[in-house]
């Protein structure tokens, strides 16, 4: 028969449940909204029907006698909420080490505008013009039909997602001051414009695409965004944690 102390330990262990939140509030009225998707086996992976699958393995377990729990993680660099570096579509930038560790943190952190894009098309030049984004706005998060369709919650990659066409990307470069382009699916570029739109955005190494943002149920408006990728030397992309502060 187990002692009362053993039963207490078992009960405490079973009663512990990790808290998961999307919004963090405190007494100072600071509100933080997590706009990163949670990594799990059934989240979509680019051009895959089966999600990302197992990505975390426990290699040491206290239950098996190890002094600590430890895990091994293996993920493609463009999985879930992530960032693109210039070397993603430019080979000369890749070999010149314009990697994730060279991205400008001033671009990835600061005031940001969350806007709703018309739901009937990709983000074309005409759509960009209709949004009337004023000069001086450096960071824009584009919420599209992808959010309405909850594509990031489906295991199978859906290539009918909404993204930038080449002319839409070029219009943004030529007519706005936007340096951070945030979108709500796995690619900033519409599938039929996959290479061309990326080439436009990454050409001058001034624009940073942040992809697969979680923009559900957040009012459009002005926020402060913070996006911090790990300092991965040699990586052309990386998972990233992004938050909005009201």
C-alpha cells in the first residue's frame, strides 16, 4: 500500500496541467496577443497532405532514470509561423551569408498596422492600391481569406491560399514604405506567383516577409509587433515567435 505522501505526489502530478493562452493581460492594462501558431503534428507543411508529423522526441527521461528530461527537435526552417531571409530565393545572398542572423531587428519590432484585405482575390496591385496604406507605415500584417478559411488549422497544405501576385508585390515596393510584410499562410506569394513575388520582396534585402501569422479574432488597427527569430547562422528561414501589444 502506498503511503499518504506517495499518493499526494501522484495526485499533484496528475493535477498539473500546463496553461496555454493566446492573450496575456496584467494589472497595468498591457495586453499581449500571441500571433504565432502552436507547433503540433497536424499543422500544415508546405506541399504535404499529412502535416508536419512528429517533430519532437524525448531523448532523456527522468522516469527512466535520467537526471533531467531532454528532447530533440527537428523542423524544416519554413514551418509554421516563420520568417524568410534574402537567401531563400537568391543564391548569391545565400552564399554571402545574408541569413536569419543578419535580419534587421528594427524592422521586426515596432508599430504595425493590421488590415483586412478584400476577400475576393489575391493581393494584386489593384488590391494594394485600394488599401490606401499611407506613407510612413513600415510594418503591415495582411489578414486575408486564409484566416476566414482557417487554413493553418488544416493538416493538408492548401495551395489555393491567398498571397501576393508579382504586380502586387511590386506595387508595395514602389509605392509604400513597408519593410515587414506579414501574411496569414505559409507563403507570402500566391502559388502561381511563388518565385516572382519572393524575388520582388527579397531583391534589395530591405523587406522581411513573415509568414503563417495567427490573426484570428483580432480587430484591425495599429499595434506594436515583436517578432524574434533565433540566431541561426546559415539559415535562409526560421520559425519565429511574434506577438502584438495593444
